[in-house]
């Protein structure tokens, strides 16, 4: 299950988590490497992943890593 509290809260973030229509700009990542490590840290709850777009088991909505303009991070 996705919890916004699992997203790190730090300064100078360039990458953010978007789930459906919600994007958390108060939490995020300074680099794509940090974001990728955070996705990998979901372990067995990760259903599938394609770059910075992924889904957690039991969740009906995809989650993606985006910049401030809403553009998905590329690999």
C-alpha cells in the first residue's frame, strides 16, 4: 500500500512522486538515482516497473516520478 509519508522530505528536490492526479511537491528527491533507489526499496510490494513508472501490488493506480512541470523522468 502506498503511503505519502514514505517519500523523503528534503530541500532542493528536483523529482517528485505523482499518483493519479496528486503530486507531492513538499516531498521528493534531489536526483533520479535517489528516486530509483526509493522505488527499489519497495521490494516485494513492487508489482511492476518501467523506468520511473511503476505500480505497487494491490494498488489500482500507477505511480511515477516527475519534475516540477509534471514531465516523467526518463532513464
